[in-house]
C-alpha cells in the first residue's frame, strides 16, 4: 500500500536508498543484495526507486513465478509475484483478496515480464499465518508457513547480549567413536557464583543464530536475551548440540547398527545417525547427553542440577528426542518443548533390545507411572504422512489427548502448517514464558499440575478436511 511522504522526507529517504543499493549502471553490483522487508517497503514509497531490480535480486526467478516470494520483519511484509493478469493477495482465511500494485519497469527491466507487489501489515505477531494469490479468480502459489515474529524475537536496544562459544568437538564413549559438535550460550547476566538454569537444543546449530543473521530461521538467541532481561525466564546456560557423525568409527557396534538402518531405509549415514540418536525410545541418548556433554559443560559453568531448572527442546526427530529425554530421566529434565515432534514408528524394532517405538508414546503415557514434566507440543494439520512411519499430525493429537487424560501440565499449539520450524519459532517467546511460568530460583522442585485454562477445555477431536464431500 503506497503512503504519501513530504518532499524533504523523500529526498532524505532517496539518499539513504542510493547509499544502500546504488543507482544506475555504474552501481549495478551494489544493487545485487537481498533486501529486507522494511527496505523493500521503503523503495515502494520513493519515486523512481529501482524497485524492480531490488525485487529480482532479493527473490529468485523461480520464487517469483511460483508465487512463493515474500519477506517479513515483525508485522511488516512484502510480497512479489510475476504474472500476466493483476493478482490479488489473500492472507489467512480472508474471503477476499487485496489487489496488488504493478512494479514500475526500469529501462533495464525484463521485457514482457510483469511484476506485482504488495506491502502489508499482518497481525497478530508471534503467530503463524498463511497466504496465497488469486489470479484470474483462481488460487495460485502461496505457503502455509508464514511466521510473523514479535518484538521479543529481535535484538532490542539496551538489552545485553549473551556470548556464543566457538564450536566444541566431542568424541563419545556411549556411542563408540561418534564425533559431535556443540555450542554453549552464556547470557550476559550469568554470574559464576550463582548456579544457572539449563536448556538443551537438539539440532543445535540451526537454532544458534539471531534472526537478523543470514540464514537464521528462529531468532532463539534474541528471545532468550530479551526474556532474561524482562525476568520472565531465569538466567540460563544454553547448549546447542548437533547430531553426531559415526563415519570414522566403522568397526564399532554403533556404526554397524546405524549402517544397517541406513541400508534398509535408503538414508544417508548422517541422517541415519540422527534418527538412531533421536528417534530411539530408550535411555541411551540421555546417558550420552547427561553423562558426557552436560558433564563437560558443568565442568566449565556453574549449572543447577535439579530437573526443576532444566529444559530440553527440539523439532521433528529432535522433538521426540526431547520428550524421550524427560520421560526417561525426569530427574534430569522436567520442561519440554517439541516442535512437529516425530511420535511415529521411525526406529520401531530397529534394535532387538528396544521394544517400543515413538508411535507407542501415547500408550506409554497411559500405562506407565506419571512423570513430573511440563510439555509444550506444536504441530500442524499439513505435517507429514509417511506410509512406513505414520502421521505426524495424528500422532501429536494422540499425544495431547493422552497427556490431558492423565493430568499432565501440557499445551498443544495446533495450526495448519507443514513440517518446518516456522510455527514453533514464531511462538517461541510465548512457549518459553509458558514453560518457565512460576519459576522460583529459591526452589528445587515443583509438582506440575494442569493449567486450569487447559483443564476446562475438551479433548481434541479430528475433522476430515482433505477429502471431497462426495
């Protein structure tokens, strides 16, 4: 949507834009940079700005043609599409679309290619949204995973930032010869004289970036800094750990088991290693994580030992891994966040000494002793359905109903998204506040009870939405 600007404001803005992206043939290379949503939106407000070139450099031709090109920062979003007819942009379940604006064609523009754009605000933030287009009255392009990050997911002025360590390499004894990498995040408020809480992130390297950094997906570090500063979560040491690499230990039992799984399933050795660590329903990963990795971290930093002060999280196979860690060792971890958790039969019967698979967790919750854990689950109705393993959405719904039926302190955030981190990442500030609510550093334990708001709600029910009515 175009907005009027005073002439003096336009002049200043145009000077800034010239500095950012250059102008004219002499500065063609300067324009070859991906721009943020605010930068693109600013270009739409400046007369004769090189908007076409900026769009084509920011988004690939494939994205523009397929209708998947977008950029967002907080509530401010920029969409671009290549189409012959004027398209309309539809956000979420809006019954009508918003007409898009034509992109002015520069002298060096692409002949015959029509570009359209829309600059819009999307609310609420801290949630997952969706978009698509209407072209000639028919739905086109879009995606179901459009995260609108809230202010807690960005660097905030005056909030001290913690420090992320260099990569730390570890060779395991539990998984004989497996090499793994991890990083330690120390908040600015950490004082070695006071034991700190702990949170562990599976697939850690993907989490350990600020949303402002290239390639960042989650904004986790910003959320941690901001919530600690607001005293909504305790001062905590965070461990970001990657799955291991067993390539250099071919003679070990671990290697042979993982190689056999890779051969049976057609997976690569690294992928099969991750699955073996994360998807196996046993206490072996916990023994490795607590006895090796956290023992090393605890030798460097003053960590609290009580499960009340320890949390663990991950996505997909890392999600079930995190739940499994707390289930197997509730005296080590009592707080869990699982994004798109793989509570399915991925590692079922892969090892003769492991009876249960991930698909058995709802029944394990029903038949085994109650664990004192607090659990946030997240999934979407368009998550995976894999014939040999099961349905991710149905598995998470079954998990939620089992936890609810047996009085667990849990929450399920269930949307329409697919198998990625967008939904969980958008809600991460809310998840962390919920997970650590009521935390008291003077305590070492708490008996978790279901939130009264959840207790008042009915069980989750299923509706068939992807079949014809015939």
